[in-house]
């Protein structure tokens, strides 16, 4: 069993930045990839970004050039650096170990003036 705990969410003005963290209870190097997803009320959870064990990344078109995913195997942590935030980025952000049932409980990001 693996626990994933997200942190770093909050209220930020449009154009601002936030850094989300996902702390795993075991080394994330055991997973092929880790990902960040987001969900707003009434909508399906959508992929934001993924990063493989080897460091290959993939981003949703809506966040390319603004968000950066990274992982630190030694610290059991995955990060999501979010810059130039827009109101449409408002959502609950979840961490997920690809190919497993392991999800965090989410952290709320609100982008508003």
C-alpha cells in the first residue's frame, strides 16, 4: 500500500505561481510514471502532466509552457510548478501513480482576483 499526500494549493491571483508537492509513503521509483490530474465540479478528472521514471514528461495542451512536472526519487516527491496561472486552472489537483489505484486526496487551487 502506498499513500500519496498533496500539498501546496491555495488562493492565487491570475498570473501568479504555485508549487504543488506530492509526498509518497514509499519510493516513487517503483512506479513507471507519476502524474498530476485536476477536476472541477461537474467535470471529469483530466490529465495535467505526467513524468516517467526516466524523466520523460507529457503535458496537457492547456498547460504547456506554463506548468512543469518534476520528480525527486530520493525524496519520494513529485512536484508541479505552475506559473502564469489562469482562472480556468482553478480545480482540485490530484497526484496519481500511473497504472495503479493509488491517488492522493487532492489539494485545491483557486485562481482569482
